[in-house]
C-alpha cells in the first residue's frame, strides 16, 4: 500500500485530532541559522548554508506577504484569516516549485478575543508544478525542511508589542506523521507532495492585552530543494509566510453572540 499522506484540513472541520503537541520549553524563540525574521513585504538575507553532503549553496530568503484585505469595514486590523476561517498562501521557492501553507482554526475566528483560548492548526506542503500532479514521484524535485519557527506578535492601541506565541523546533521532532520521511543527508523532513508534508494541530495562543487589535503570525521555514529530480544537489533558503489575524473586544464578542441567527421561512408549495 502507498504510504499514508497527511490530510489537508479546512475551516469546516468540526473536531481537532486527539493528539496535541505540547510546546513546553519553547517559551523563548531564538533566531536559527543566523536568520532574523523580516517584516512583511521585505525579503531578508539568509545566511544559511546547505546542510549535509548534498547541499550545494544557499539563496536569499523568500517572503510572501498575505494580502491583508477584508470585507468587514468595522475591523481595525485587516485580516483575511478572520473573514474566511482559513487561509492558504503560496510562494514559489524556485521555478514552478511552490510551497503552500494551509492555516485554519476550529473556532469561530470572531471569537478570538484578548481573554479567549485561541487555537490554530497548519499544514505545509511543496508542489513541483513542472510536471503533472499524477507524475511519478521520481520526476519531482524533493524539498526538505530542517527547521520551523512561528511567532505571533500583537498590535495594540497603546503601541506595546507582545509576543503571544513562539515555536522554534526541528519538524521531525513535532510532526504528527508517524511515518515521516527524512533526508539521508541530514536536510530534514520531506515536504514534497504527495509523499511528504508537515502538519501541526491545535496550537494555543493565550491571554493578550485588553487593547490588542490583532496579531501577525510569522511562519519561517528552513528548506532545501533539489536543483533537478534525482540530482541529489540542493539549494537552501529561509521562506517566510505572514498571516494577519484580528482580535475582537470582549464586548463585541458578547454582542455578536446576542444577535439571533435568522431562520429561513419555507416557501409554500402551490396547490396543484
């Protein structure tokens, strides 16, 4: 039988996996491989050298800034994630080699208030679009991820900035896949679809300041991609993806829950 692959989740999922990965010990995030997270819309330089015998070089970091548009004019912090309940930003890390990040919450995103227990989950996968999706895996470039960092920094009325969530870890240590494929050269976890990928569930963001307007989730991935299928030579870079999330006041959340949900009135069927 083929190896079981990770299941991409959407906002319509009703319950979390029973497995919740504990993040104790990750209270302080440290820059990895000498790379500092860059601001949205600006690419920083990655000093990361290729790890392992097959790595041949390093590239500048790639930054994808998720368009922060919103259909809710009342929002003070633009947030596609708040509007949709899930987001799926993509970025090309090489010619037609696309990294996709799927982020979702099983809560109502308008329930993300300063006091609420806020949780999110995410999946990472890479797609080689130079060949058809159904092409044999040996025709696809392999991509490995050796480190992942995620931070959530707040925006407040007062101007104070709070780091509400941090993660800095080896994806092989925290992936939910019990049969994760790894590089023989020490490049990390395989994330080329359909055999590889990374998934992490129910990550918790706790209490934040009462005047918090929103937060920016900054995902940073240390990836090494194959220069050609079966070439066994790799380029290494850091990829950033940004997801803005609005935070609602406790009063607004209570008011929203007090509004009754309209009930559809059945249309009478005319007598024959």
